[in-house]
C-alpha cells in the first residue's frame, strides 16, 4: 500500500514554463498566510525544493529566482525552522528547449547536480505553446509538429524520466496543465486542440498504470486565463469565441486560480485520473 503523505517534506517539484505564469509559481512557493502559520505543524509547501524551467531569457529567470528567494522566512524564524528540521527553499533554474528531447534529458542531469536526486517527486508540466490561429488552412505542417512537440511530446518525455524515481520512492504527483481546448472549445486551431487532447489521454493512461506505485496523474484544463503570454488581458479576446462577454462568470480566469487546483492535486494521494476544467462555465 502506498504511504499516506500529504506533506511536502523533502519533496522536489519540477515546474516547466516558470516565467510564463509567475503568479502560479508565487502561489506554489508561497501559499496564503493561513498556510504559512502552520509552520509548527510542518506544513511544508513553502519549503520544498524547486526546479524551474523556461525556454529562454536569463533576465526573466534571474528575476523570478530573486522574487522566490525573497519569500523565505525572516532570520528570526530560523530557529523554529531548524527545530522542525525543515530545509530552506532550494531553487534551481534551467533553460530548456522542450521541443528537443536531448535538452529535456540534459535538464535531468542538471537536476541531479543541483538537488542530488535522479528526478522530481512532483512534476507540473506547465509550459505550453500556441498561436491564435484557428483556420486549418493557415496551419502548416511545421507549426503542427512544433505544437505537438512542446505541448505533448515534452510532457511524455518528462513523465518517462520522472516516473522511475517516483515509483522507487512509492510517491509521486504528476499534473499536466492542459486546456479547455482538449474538451472541444478553443480560440486556437485544431493543432493546439489535438496537442491538449493528447495530453489528456496521456494523463488517463499513466494514471491507470501507476496508481499502485503511489503516483497520481491528473490535469487541469484552463480556459481563458488572463495575465499570461497568450492572453495578457481581456482586449485580446475581443472577436473570438472566448470573448469575456461569452464567459458566464463574466471575467477571465486568474493564474493563481490554476495554481490552486495544482496544489490540490499535489496535496492528495486519493485523487487520480481526473481533469478539472477551469473555464468559468465557458463551453
């Protein structure tokens, strides 16, 4: 029987696409104050190890690392930290081209050097690629292949390299950030929808095969999330099916709302093979 473990003591989380949704990472690394107050009860979400990736941009990586390191406990809190045998937040930053298999493999070499582990305990496949191209006639084969490589093949390789480590420890969490497009609705083209639908299928297959290994596999399928590279604000939805006026709740989603679902998946070992659609009732 897999160990019941709802804490993140000593766990290493690998999160791809770190610089594309910083608010997601702020929540994952620094939960609301009501959770931080549980230090004495060893609520360790704020203190797990983080391996973060981005496609390019050393400036963004450095800025994000500094921001996350600023979230450490104050020096006067260190005695309580040490007494509880809680390790400080350890962050490693990795520039990775998710369209290249050898770049992903090199990532795991870097993780081993930085964290002394062969793989992550928690994998959040957050990075993605997509252009607002809806007409199939405008999608060339190269664009189709690149979209599949980044959104689907990369998640497969990341999972393939992570699962042996998780299975050996009898504990693992895999969360894919999919899309409402996987369920049929999309302001993007069929290539993007196909990549996200494939991610959903990958989730269901791996969840069934590795439940007995203590590994849960789930996905969150956001739709129309603002403050992101694809949708900076509501003006970018005008003239599309995802126009804010078409969203029943009347607004775009927020990155931190996606992060909360990710945290939920990582915090329970009894939920697997599930997809949570986070789209404000947009169909």
